[in-house]
């Protein structure tokens, strides 16, 4: 796994620190509790302290980095994460640095330190696996400076931040690997190592087991590839879920399902050459759910978490499924395949049926599912839709805390007619150039058996073409932080609300 910086929480800065970062708010706000430059000097140099802004003041031996925190009254973990990422990007060869958080009244020290660790770790990420001459990065140690009264909370936040950062790094690493170097077998093997390090149980279905389990969608998509498919199932059982047990004594379960297409050529509905670039990231959903499940023990998650990742390539080999073929999913429903490039919903259908058999209190699937969602929301915002407003609301709140923007989309039941097939239970695509992301969601809804369910379409933010804040060019691991927030705060038993489409008066 790509190395992380080392961190420590402390109440006194080391004497040899080469760089010190300080949070600065807009308006008449002090620039540091001690040793800071004057506000007047900073303003003269054009520093306005907006979020994401920085000012580096160096004397040849040491540097002071002023980090914009925006309006102090609105400062929270989102702003802290971004400021910390800006701090990491401002560092050059410094090996010992300090991030001064003393005197910051909110958020609580645990949440504040967790956010800054995530920000520094994310911005420091480098994927050097294939370079013949790897860039030399300093072995950096970050001292997080806090008030004495906040030390215990800060230490907890540091541990949590590192656990999240490790999960994010795993998901980035596997998604950034070349598609010829990350076959379904390779991803399953990486998941085995991850499960062992996270203390969770793992089961890997080979092709024979997949056939025996009647996973017709996964088998169908895999037919065009010389690489055999895999299905990875990772299960986290909490050490102490007593507080969350229901009246029946059962620990609640959250099922996570992730799309794992290690390379998507489109199959016989072949993509144009330029559209294949970046299709190694089509397994980002699988990476996200596996990384989430493996991090649960380190974070003390109190619910049972089951992550299911159907994994295959989508290739146009001689045995590939053809437009017009019909596949039978595990629950017996049949899908007429009219576009082999709409394959994610086929493998996810089997994964969702397996998820329902765990009798979960909630299901969340994560997938780079549709270009239509990118058209609607761009490259920074994920679409979220589902059948239960309570679960959707909890997922949206988790995404807000995680700093991963999502936008709720409707699932109009009237659009179900777009999927009517002449020969099967449904088609895998709807009307051309119409409601593509929503219709894909409606396909998935057919396989959740009425369980509370939310779908996260991360086709836009799963990878980026340029670095910004805590993101480096390439895979982003979008969804990992959101899912960890979701399972970490999950409370079962809320009454199901209406379908999201009902809020629009449709369906």
C-alpha cells in the first residue's frame, strides 16, 4: 500500500520543526496563539483567509504557512480537511512539520484531528508503482498541536483518521493499477490481504461457485473475457454490538454492494477508443465497499457489515453476450440485454440479491454506473437515489460529514415502463438519451426485495484528471469516507419514508 505520513498529537511543538501551519479565519481573527505573524502583514500580502487559500512566509530556515479557514462561525470538518490538504501541498522537502490546532473552538478535537489527518494523508498520496525512477518523497512526520484539555480527544481522532486514510489508500491503489495487472483474480487476492489486516472474514467465489450460486448476471458479463470472474464477500462482525441489538437480540446488518468491473470495453456494444481510457476505474465501487468493511474493526463500528463485490471484466470475446440475449439473475428474474455496455446493473443485480439474503436493515450499493449521472451532476458530485427516505437521509448526512458531495435524484415509478421487454421480465436499458441514471436505478430496485436501499452512482467523482485539495490525479476512493460515516452512525428501526420520486409528485 502507498505509504502514509506519520502523525503524532502533542501539546508542544518540537524544536526542530521546519514548517508550521496555522488556521486563520476571515475577519478580525488572531493568526495564532503564539509566534504568529501579524494580521496586518498577511493582509498586505493579499491573504484573505478564504477556505483553500494559503500564504507561505519563510525566513530561509523555517516557514510559517497560513491556512484559510473561512468564516469562523461556519468552520467545521469540511474546512479543516481542505485546509490540512492545502498545508500538505505547501510542504516541499520538510520532514518535520507542525499543524497548530490550539484554540480552535469547534468542531470537537476528535472530529477536527480526524479531518486534518484525512486531509494531509489524502494530499500526500502518491501512486509510484509503475515508475522506473520513482520520485523521492521525504519521510514526513506531522505533529498535530492541540491544547492539553483536548489531547485525549485528539488521540482518538488521530487513530480514526489513520484508519480512514488507510481504507482510502487501499481503494485508490487498486483502482489506479493497470487493468492488465488487476484482473478479477488479482482484486480478490488483494481483498484477502486486506481482510486479514482488518480482522474480518472473507469468502471468494470462483467461477464454478458463481455458477452453482446461479449468478447469471455476473456469469453473462464475464463470458466475453479470458479472465474468470470472482465474487468477493467480506463480513465484519462487531466485537460488541449489544447496545445496538434489537428486540429480537439480533445485531443490525448493513449490506454494501460494489460494482467490480476491472476493465470495461463495453463488450460487443464496444465503446469508442477514447471512452475506454479510465475504464480501469470501473471497479471503484467494489474497492470502496471492501475498504469500508475492512476498516470497521479499527473504527469500532457497532453494526454487522457485509460487503459484496461481483468482479469481472467486460470484454468482446467470442463467447461474449450479444444484444438480444437474456440472462437469469439469482432470484429468477430475467433481463433482456440490449446494450452490453450497460453491464454494471447486471452484475449488481446478483450482488443485491445476495445482499437481501443477509436480511439487512439497509442496503447501499456503490457503482460507477452511468455516464448520464456525469452529464447531470458533473465530475465532483455523486447521485444518490433509493426506495427509503430514512436511509437516503442518513446517507446524505454521512456524505456531508465526510466531505463527499452527493445529490438526491428521484426514482419515478412511472419510468418503470421504459424497461418493459417483449420477451423477458425487463430490459437492461430504457429509452435512448432519456433518464439514463434514473432508469439504471430502477433496474437495481427490482432486486432489493423491498429492503431499505440506497444507490450511489459515483461515475463522476470516482477519478479526477487534476489534483485538488485532498485528491490526487487518478482514483479518488470516493464513497469510502461516506460509507464509513454511514455504518458508524447507523441506527436501525426508523420508519421507512416515501420513495424519493414522490417528493416530485411523480410515480
